[in-house]
């Protein structure tokens, strides 16, 4: 080992470089505040590592982006955890960069000779926000698509250059494949290169001019290693553990596939863009450029000029009351916009069922639910197999019977032929043989599958939107699985019933159900024009909600 160290020292001065790094004198007073910059650097490294892992499985095209993110989230080992790390790491990086700059501002550490490092830090803050904006589109879900539509239209209000700037951002007149490719290239190539370059310059300048230290009084110093390094390590480890906890307990959201025709969707940006989003509500029409460009631009310019605007001899806060008051007013305004922007967040989802967090159940289960209701099973077992409310005094036994035999969240003793016989005997409304001579009990397997699902997790499928429930039941009743795969099961004569949103629309599906050969040449699918328009529409809703 000694010879190896001597070799590295003679060839690369490794030991000398390490001693110069480890022995640098850093302030003792307020030492924990200096960990904010280190926390921001740790968050950046988490973003780099998790982003690299995500890029290995991500497909940056509108046809495959959402599907690849969905696969990362649901199929790849630890994929949801890695994506959660990247999601929460983005917020952590914005937060700690902002706090690091706020500390620098409060203590006047931007003063001569550190003006250039202040500008580099401001550039890093803008780069971090650039990461957030370009990465937002990559999942290609509803939230990502429509928030990017709003974001790319922001420059359009500028006179003369607005339209060209908006088109340059989007890569065309609308957000589409060119936008996704452009944002992906910026997010994974250009921005990381610029960020690591600026981080390197930032650290070199900090080492060159040293820490500014306290604003007054004694300035005791100690070697960076092991004292400050231990503090930085403790904060960094705490941050990483917190990110892992957030990623595990609160996975990154993924809404349904982006639908450019769904103009009813209300987009919401991430929290760090809410102040700008809120400004757009105060400046409308001819005044819109004031909120989108003038105020943000002036704010950034003033921050950049702070080292030259605050040229007093003392860094003590009491000697810089005017500067700190102006900075506090700006921070209060920013936090106020953030607060009110958060209050304006829409409640609930405007896009219906979210297939990422709650995909529609297997059609077999919805067919079983329809059979459960049609056969009157609720009269004994309660709606969705749940206990019914206690009957009022004087009510008949039938009214309270549902409370006695709940099916949800319990094991069932009847299986196989015994369960089938029980259904046939106890059905309050047993179906009659239809005019085509079809077996009236063909729905029993679906009913039993539904009851089994209730026993496993207490699922309450009646809370689903009515079109999803009805559409799944019709698909099960009409045996679509004979020719199509659904959730990995079924025939292979027809295409897999998945990922239709964005490829087909509702009108096309309804027309295809009625006249399949008219829309798909050589199709062997039978016509379903005998079904009602309501049933065909519900089938389309179910298929478009499939992940």
C-alpha cells in the first residue's frame, strides 16, 4: 500500500491534493448552515444516479414513453423506488439550492471577492429549474403533456420574439414528438454537462476564496476533514434516507396516457413553478408579458446585481437592513404566490380513472359484479359483499340479513362445484335461458372470481365510474377473451386489448364494434351492432382506460 501511495503521489500528487482538500480551514461558527450546499450536491448525485437508471429503460417517443414509464413503475425490480427517488430528489434539489442561496444572501457572502461565485450559484439555480421543466414532459401522461403545453405557450405573449420562442421550445406549432425529443436531449445531455461544469467552477471558486465565515466577532476555524466532512456526511445520509422513505411510501405519480384532445384537463405544475403559474392569473391579456417575462426577468437581474448593489463595508445584518428588507419582501411575495397557487389546486382528478394508480379491474371481475347484482346476491351478502347497515327497529329479517353474511375480507368455505350449486340455488333472480339457447349459468365463473377478489382485498368495484363497470361487464359477457388477450390472458387471434388510449378514439372503437370489416380490411371479428349504443360506448370507455 505504501508503494502504491508513493507511486500515485509521484505521478499525480494524490496525497498532496488530498491534504490540500482535507486541511482547508473552515469556520466553526454556523458550521451546520454550511451543510446546505453539500445537501444540494448530494441531491444532484441522487438525481444523476437515479436518472441514469431510468434512462436505461425509458423510450423517448410519444408511442412508447408512457408505456416505458409504466413498465418501470410496475414491472422492473425496484423501478417504482428508483422513479420515486428521482421524483422527490428533484424537489430536494430545488429546495436545498434555494436555501443555500438564501443563507449566502443573509450573511452577505456574495461580497468581494465572491461576486463571481454568486453568479455561478444563480446560474445553477436556473439550471435546476431547467431540469424540472424539461423532465416534466418525459412521462408523457396527462399532467406532463398539458403542463408543458402551458409552459411552452408562456413566451408566446412576448412582443416580436414571442411566437418564435414558443415554437423553438416546442419544436413546432404544437407539443408533440419533436418536443419530447428536444426536452429529452436537454434533460439528459446538455443540462447535466452544464450543471457539472458549473458545480466544478463553484467548488473551485469557493476553495480559492474560502468560506466567508461569520459576519462579526471571532472567526475560529478548523480543518475540513474530519469535522465539517462529518457534518456534511450526516446531513447527506439523512437526506438520502428521507428520499428513500418518501419514494417507498409515496411513489411518483403517473396519470393516464396524454390525450391531446382532452381540453377539459386542468394542468398543474410542480410546486416550484406554482409562483410563476399564479402570476399568470394576475396578468392577463395585454399585461401577460409582465407576469411571464418582465417580473421574473427583473427578479433574476436584481439577484445577479446584488453584489454590486450592496457595497457597504460591513456584512453584519444590522448594517444591511435595507438589502435584507428588500430580500425578505421578495421572499414573502414568492412564498405568498406559492401558498395561493397551492390553494388553487383542483380537487380530485379531471381525467377520470387513473390507470397508473387504479387501473380498471379485469373484465371478468366486472362481469362478476354485474352477475352479483343481477342475481340479487346483495339481499343476503350486502352491496359489494360488505355488511349492510343495521336495520331499523321493527324491520323484517330480510332487511337485516345482508349484515349477517358479508363476503368482503373473509375466507370462503364453498369452492368449486359446491359454490356453483350454491349460486344456482340461492339466486334471488336466476337468469332464464335466452332465445339463442345460451347457457344461463355461464356467468357463474365470473361471479365466483368476483367473490374471490372480495375475499382477498375487499375490493369495492361499485365505486368505479359507471361506464367502466358496464363496459367491462359487456366485454366479459360477450367472451371477447376468446380472441383477445386481456391482462395477459386470452386468445391470440385478435390484438391485445391494452394501450389503446392515444392510438384509437371512442368514435373509432364504436364504429369498429359495429362494422369491423369496414374499418380493418380482412378482419375476422364479428359485428356487435346488435348491442345498444350505450353498451358499445361503455365498452369503448373500458378499453380506453386500460393501461
